[in-house]
């Protein structure tokens, strides 16, 4: 009965990387990363800078992020976080002081067609 989050990887503050990355478990980014990222639990620390397309289960932003995020579960923007980009997720949390600029799509199921219609369209059908 292993904990799937027992694997922890850290990109240290002096590390600057470009490219495509995939990981299992938890990845903590303290440095600078540009490219595409796929994995489970991604944390951008307060000193971290990420410009990327991210596909992950959960994403926590404490530093700076620019790009696209598709999270199967939750995106959290901490009070120190700055996020510019497009986000698709099930749950979004923005702490007081956190900055978020972009297009946001929160749904119960990212593949659900029923949630793609805005409520205004439903109201028009009722009238």
C-alpha cells in the first residue's frame, strides 16, 4: 500500500530548464522552467517561475506562472502566487493576495458537455 505522493522531486532555485517534463508524485519548482509539464502534484514555490502548458492532477502556485493549466482536480493560487493564463479544473482556490488573470473553466467533469453551456443560454430557453 504505497503512497503515490511519496516521490518528491525538487527543481532547486539555481536550476533553469526548457523542454518537456513528466513526473510522478510531487514536483516542487523553486527555479525557472519553460515548456510542457505532465504529472501528478505540481507546486510552484514562492521563488519559482514557470512558463508552460501544464497537465496535472493538482497544481499549487506560490510563485509566478504564465501559460495553460489543465488540472484533473484542484488549482490553488497562494497569497504569494501570480498566475497569467488559462485554467481548466474541477476546483479553484485563490488565497487573499493571490493574483489571477486569465480565462477560467471550473467543471465537475472536464469532459462534460452539459457544463459547457452558460446559464444565460438556459434562461433564454425558459423564456
